[in-house]
């Protein structure tokens, strides 16, 4: 069977996004989330995680996204524009990384501030990843892996693309290097990743198609990165990359058809967990004990 980690990114971005992630866990197949400690709704919504103890909670380190960093512009001057905001996306940040205009010490300081804000809530992250997968870039990955070791975080996401486009080939080249670095550091990662190529179109048929790719006898761990949200979220309006597909993703992640397909395929819903550091499979979830309207449709 495949061990399936369904991770919802961007918890804390908006109240609506956080609400959608909780719903996709309680009433669907989301097993894990990545929290944005630097985002506007973090303080308002982080306490909701106490009500979903089976939801794995990692840290979505943020160095892009248009919001300001946690630290002052003077403390992380190479990360911000003249208005004190982070770059709107990785498309804007990568040229600066290529040109050597980003100080890794600034990244480390800001990421550490986000980690400290996260752990101040009494939590320890199950894994690290980055907003817009910025840690595909080698200098950023060096910082992220070093911090994972320092903080005793057992796992780091390794994104992947199967697209035959120049961007897809570039992602694979960067991801191969990242995978090697994660492995050399003794950190855990899922064997297979989906989410980049499917971004913006992870509706129910697409998610069903992903599940059908894994034969029942496949002995692999798989991460699917998702971005659920509520319809007409007013707080997403400030982000040009907000994506209109978030409600469709929420619908797919709570679809009884998707749940049944996972069950019938013999797969196991899991999360990043503490056993990952030993190289063992991640923790299996007893989904029958969750507050869900799906009954015993999925069993661990």
C-alpha cells in the first residue's frame, strides 16, 4: 500500500484558508498542514489546531508572499522591498537569489523568528517546507536543512515536477539536489510528491487520477500538497497569486468518492510524524476516531 500524506499548505494565510483546512481534515482526507507563522491570520487561527489533535502540523517557512516579515526591514534588508514587504512570489525572488542579492543570514534570522512564533504556541513542527517551494533553490535549502537539524525537526519536503516543460525540467534538477541533501542530513521525506504540476487544478477528477496511479502493492510514501480555501474569501484579494481553485480543492478533499477510492486502493492515510527521523514510515492516523461525517469510510 501507499502511505499517503495529504498536506494542506498556507494555514494562517487567511481565516478562510485556515477554516477550509480544518474542514478538509475533519470531513475529508487532509492529514497534515503547514503553518505560516508570519501571515496575518496566524494568531487568530493557530488555537483552532488544539481542536484537531490528529492533524499533523509543520512549518511553512515564508520569504515570499507580499506580506511583511516578522522581523524589521533593517534586520532582514535583503529580503524586503522599499515598502518593507517580502517579494510577491518566487518568480520575483529567484532572480535576486541568482544574482547573490539575498543574504542567507537574513533568511536564517527571519525563519528563526517564524519558528519561535510557532513554538511559542506550545507546538513543535512535524516537518519544514517553504512558501512557493523556495527551498528548491540551493542557498535556501542549505538554510532550511541546517535549521531542521538545529531544531530537531525530523522531515523536510522535497517537491517534484513531472512536466516536460523547461520549468518542469528545472524543478527536477533542483529537486534532485535537494533530495540528496535531505538524505545526507538523515532527514525523512516522502518518496513521491505531487502538487506543483497539479497546482491550480486539483479538482476531484485530478485527485482521483492521482490515487489511481498507485497500485495496491506499492510500498511507497506519497505527499500530495494541496491549497484548499473557501469561496469568495475577501482576505485573499490582496494576493495576485491567490488562485481561484481553492474552493474546488476543498470540494475534492472532502469528496466521499476520493475517500472511497483511497480505501478501495488499499492505501493508508498518514502524516509526517516523530518516527520519521528513524527512517520508519510516518505515523498512521486512526481516522475513525476523528470528528467526521464520513463514518468508517477510511480505515488506517
